[in-house]
C-alpha cells in the first residue's frame, strides 16, 4: 500500500488521508489499513483513531477491527508502551 499521503507535511492533510483509509470497503484493503498500525506507517497516537474509524463503518468492518485487535493485542500493547517511554 502506498502511504505517501501519510508523509504529507500538513498535519490536516495527514488526518484527512488517514480518515479516508478508514473508509475502505474492500476486505483486503481494510486489512492492509489495519496492519499499518503495526509497521509504523501510522503514528502510535493516531492508531486508535484509525482502528475506531474502521470499526464504525459497517458490521463487517467492526468484525475486522475486532479480529485485528484481538489477534494483535500483544503487539499493539508493546507499540503503545514503546512509544510511551
């Protein structure tokens, strides 16, 4: 996935681009969007917004977000702790 839009210098543009990713309807694109949280494509302080943004789009998206959270809970916690210190 091309994440150049997340590298924009304008913070408002970054937020708009991140919000747009949350609207992905294609299951594969939705999964790639969720996985961006794990590879530092998304700042740790923006991760929750992205996960919540995906989850509220539809029942299928909520299921995908929940599955992602439960599968990667340990990794997500480690990322949060790493960036908190």
